[in-house]
C-alpha cells in the first residue's frame, strides 16, 4: 500500500467551495483509477486543507499525480494558487 498526502493553504472563506469541488469533481476521478483504495479531503476550517489518498502501489499513486495537477489547474487554480506540500510513502 502507498499513501499520498497533499496539503494546501488558501483563504479561509474559500474552504467550503474547495471541499465541494474536490468532493464532486476530483474524488470520482481518482476513485476510478486502477489501484485506488481510499481518498479523503480534510478541511481544517482555518484556511488549510489536505487530501489523503491510498493506493495499492506506488505506481498507482504516481499515476494520479498528473490527474491531480490537471484538475487543480482546470478547476481550482484561482482557489489554490500555490503548489501543495506533498508527503508520500509506503504504508
């Protein structure tokens, strides 16, 4: 198993909209990927959030990196203007 956590900073007032877009748009995309195990979006309520994804293998997790980058660019670039801090590794 392999996990990736991507943490973001954003305007506090944008948290609910980011969560809505991620849950409605990105979560179904990543869930359809081969090797997908689990995905969650966490909103601290204070201008910070993170996605946590678990995959069957490192290769499956890496395949979603471009998917995530493309989704953010297309759907969230104004709400998440800075790149995430990424932590990943074997579980």
